[in-house]
């Protein structure tokens, strides 16, 4: 393993990382990481939750899954290093502010703002930040009705980790989700 970079994302802030094809970005955390990805050479091509779900034929992301772009290309492949529960795409991913406002507890900024700020220097407009993959977030879903609610299952102290390998040259954006005050810092490593 050759470590290319290591960094910390403070809770309720975001960072952007170029991840070249074949490089692996490792996300280590005890709370939710909002993860989005773009084609490094054309940021109009971005992660698409719906295409990813259809292509995988499921809504949970586990080892060996693929993240698919708006243009239907494979962006990343995934590996979890610990099996710790249910993982899922959060349907309302990243639109924390709007949801929060409805409940009267809006923070000044949330994941969408964190991602928009981190990705702006790379030419990504805030409207073009896609709904994220919410790493380490768990939901309980009723298979019959489709209703869902937050589950508070999270990685144990010290954090679990997920590896995402670039299957194209990627621009990755990650926000350390505030999770209503429960969010922790994330550790990020890029290696080859
Ligand atoms: Zn979030």
C-alpha cells in the first residue's frame, strides 16, 4: 500500500479530493459521511443514486458494488471492511437544511452547503451537487410499504471504514455530516 494523502474532515465541513483511476479513497468514521463523485475531467458527469440503485438491483451498498454516473458509466467500486449492519442510500441525502427547517431546527449549514463550498474551486455549481451516498448511515425500511426511518446504528469507537476505488479519474466530495449534533470528524486516506 502506497499512501498518497491523509486528512481529517471536521464535523459539518466538507473537502474535495481528486482520486485517479486505480487509486482508492478510504473513509474512516463513526458517523455519516455524505459522499459524492464526479468525472475529474468533466464535472457535468456526476454520481446518480437512481442509476446506481437500478444497476445494482438494490438499495443497500456493500462490498463489490458499483457507483454509476448520470452518463451510465462506472465511477467507483466499493469495499466495506467490517460488516456492521444495514447500509443504504439516504433518499433525502444532503438536503439537511430544508428538512431541518421544516422541523424548526435548521443549522446554518449542512452537507449540501459543505459539499458545494468544497467543490466550487473545481467548477461544480451548487445546483449540480448530486444527492449523496450516505456512508455509515443506517435506515430501517419497511419492505411492504417502503416507509423508512433513521436507525442509530453507527460504527463503533475508532470507526469502520469503506474503500472506494476510482474506476475512472474521479473528483470526490465528502461532507462530515452534522447528524443533528451527533456527527463526528472523518478520517480520509487515499492510497494505491
Ligand atoms: Zn449529511
